C-alpha cells in the first residue's frame, strides 16, 4: 500500500485527520472505537502510517474485491526489492542536475 509514502511513518492526530480529510474528532472516534489503531504517547496519540493505509483499504467501496493479506516480513521484502540501486539513483541525480541547468 504505497498510498501515503510522502507522509512520516508516525502521524499525529492532526496529520491523520488531514490525510483522511476528516476532523480530529472523527480520528479520535476511530481510535476510541478501535477502527484506527494508535498508541498513546504522553498526552497525545500517534498513529502509524500503515494503520491509516489499512483504514483506507478497509473502507473501500467495492467489498467484493478481495485483498490479499501480507505479513510484515513480506511487506519488508517487497519494499527492499523496490529500492533503487546506486546506479539508478545516480541516473536520477544526473537528470535532475540537467533539468536544473536548463531551468536557470
């Protein structure tokens, strides 16, 4: 679920509300009713990004579409396989440098 890769691994209630486009009160309700797993840290809650992604998938419109459940190990393996190689990162860096030069 690469839905929220631009978000931090751990979200505040405010960040979670912004991502889900709901109020903070709705996020608190999700947490208190168990619809969204979170940890209490100090006076606030922290929500793992993966739990927000799961919430989005669990609330999908088409319930007839079955999603395969993956273990954490399988997900880690997928993410490792999807990482760029040093050569690929260098190619991207060159492209970006060339684009910056053209933009100046």
